[in-house]
C-alpha cells in the first residue's frame, strides 16, 4: 500500500519533493518518539499481554526491543548510532533501500541468496525490531480465534513460518500456546530463538539450511500457522503452501499477511519467480479449493480456515 501511494505522489513532482523533504526530516523523530511511547496500534485489549512479554518492564516496547538487540549482538548505543548515520534509521526508506542492496545480483542463485540473508541478518533484525512490530498482524484476529476455535489459545499448537524475530510467536507462547518457529539458519534466526529462551518460553525450531528446500512440517499437526511476509521471498510459493496445508489441522487457521495475493513490487529479496507463481490461476485455485477465506469486519483479510 505504501509503495502504491509513493508511486501516485511521484506523478506530481512538486508534491513529491515536498513529501520527500517532510519524510526525511521528520520520520526519524517518529522513531525517537516510539522509544518513549508505545504506538496506539498496539493499545488494544491485548496490550497488557504484549507488555508482559518485555524483558525489562516499565520501558516502552521499542526501548525494550532495542535493549534486546544490544544484549544479543553485544553492541552499545554509540555503535547503533554510527550504524544509523551510515544506513539511516530502521523505520526510514533509506534503511530499507540499504537492506535491498544486500540482495543486488544475488537472487538468481540459491547459494548466493542464502549468503545475502546471512550478510543482511543484523540489518534485517534491526528493521524487524526497531521499525515496527508484527503484533499488529495478529491483533485483529485474536478475539475471533478465541471465539471460533474449539480449543483455548493455551492449547494451540502454532507454527510461525518465516518467523523473523517472532513477535507473534512470543506473544502466543507467553499465553501458553506450544510454538514452533521456522526460518533460514542465520544470526537473525538465532536471535529469534534466544528471545524465547530469554523469557523462559519453550519453543521448537525448524532451521532451514537451503532456501530452495521446503522442509517437511508433518501432517495434521498445527492449529494455527503464521506466514507473515514470506511467500514473496520463496521461489515456489505453491509448493510451500502445500507443505503448510498438509501440516495444518482440518479446521485450523492460516494467517497469510499477503491474503493470498501478490500485490506488491519485486526487487530486493522479493523474487520474480514467486510473483509469477503467486499470480497464477493454479496458486489462486489452491487457496479456494483448500481454504475458506475469512474476512473480519469487512477489512481484515489475512485469515483462512482449512476446509
């Protein structure tokens, strides 16, 4: 959505110049503000549960998240500031563009792509931890899951596939769910696993060594599978979707942040092959054949229930 808005504004050069100046001048201030105040988007009925996942109570969410990064990567505020001066603040377009550069010329070869993810692990972790949280991607659906499931969240078996830093996995784990996280084996994945252990939350892990190989995830195993910002990063999203569907209980839920669609731009680590398959009739029909699409309040479109 943000990319579409940028493209529209670019059609009007004077407006684009003004918007770019405001964005570059003031957006870092939003970053500083969230170090002291939690964003309104997380202040739902689940807010207290999110706050309970902090390792340092009393701080803002983002201040606590920054402390996690510093502790795991053994860096201080000065080194972080130097990194920001070089690459931009984590929530800025400049930082995102520098992240994309790690993947320049690397996406056509699986070994090179895996190396790029390993090289970008710290940069990626900073963006996932300090540009935003993924709590917002589950919060609109939690009440529905609690009401419509035949079991409480404490009895859920959850797979967070392509977990990143696993914000949602940690939240659900703190509520008593059994959580498995899966992602490429790099420093970012080690950080995600460490976050669970740091909080004393049990977690199972699926470490993916080869970006072209989709692991066997078992059959009829999970009540909820989280797939947030994943399908655009794999060469064959249909094969992955089939693996996930096999692993999901009948009546279980799939939370796909792309809502079964590929309405975003390629580039960086968004792979052209993924978009070709994701926009195919075969991919779309697989969703309709195997899932009921649940649209909540007419606007939350990311939840699917296995038939």
